[in-house]
C-alpha cells in the first residue's frame, strides 16, 4: 500500500500490512486472525489482492462464530501466510498472473465453549457427556519435598477440535515438502 493509502486505512488493515512486512522474504510465516469482513467484503477486495500479491496463503481456517464469545461477537478466520521472495513477486508481476499452489482449508467448528463462555463437552448419540479415563502424574509434598505419583482420573471430554485442525495442518504442510 502506498503511503497515501496508508494514512486512510483502518488499523486492522495496517496491522495486516505490518505483519507481512515483518516477515522474511521467501521464508517468513505468520498466522493471523482476521474478521471475515476483511476476507469477504466487496469493498475490501484491494486488501485481499495486496495479500495475494505479497504472500502465499498456506491455510485458511474458518473459526466457530462463538470463538471469542462472550467478549467479542465477530466471525473470524485464521490465515497462515508465507511472504513471497522479491523474485517471486517480480516473476508474477512480469507474467501478469499469480502462481497456482495448494492451500489447506479447515473448519474449527467445536471450540470447547458456548457463546456465554460455558465449557461444552462431547456427547454420545443419547446426549450423555463422554467421560475418559487416563493416568496423570500428580505432584504432592511429603515433609516439604515434592513426590510424584501416578493416579487414574476420570474427566469429561471437552468438545474442542481446534488442536485437531492444527495437527492436520501440520501434517498437510509436511506433505507439501
């Protein structure tokens, strides 16, 4: 964005530019949470074009509408970006077209809480909360010294698939070479 354009931009758009400019050309990566309005609003197409000209979008992950509830009610997505090298940008500019590449798409549709911030749990087909048993190391103090003991515990399973989406992205990324 030109200096003239920068002076009239909302802070969230300047933030995107700053994040990209901080990345090392050719290898620098970042993950950024953006309001879906920036990613889909017709009037902000120039922002998306700017992102595509300067970065490879490695992943776009749609977040659940309640992700930032109960505090903020904004539909968001995570973009994982890799800054293009100056050579890549020059080649694409000369060719007057962007290069094709693969992109990871994901949906984090279970985030472990509802819009009020209450924890949500995985339920079976009858609506019962699922409980898992596992061994956990417990730290206790005996005569002032820490003693570690293994203990079998039962816990309800939190309904959150964000870690699974992240693991799938890492696996996808490693397959890309």
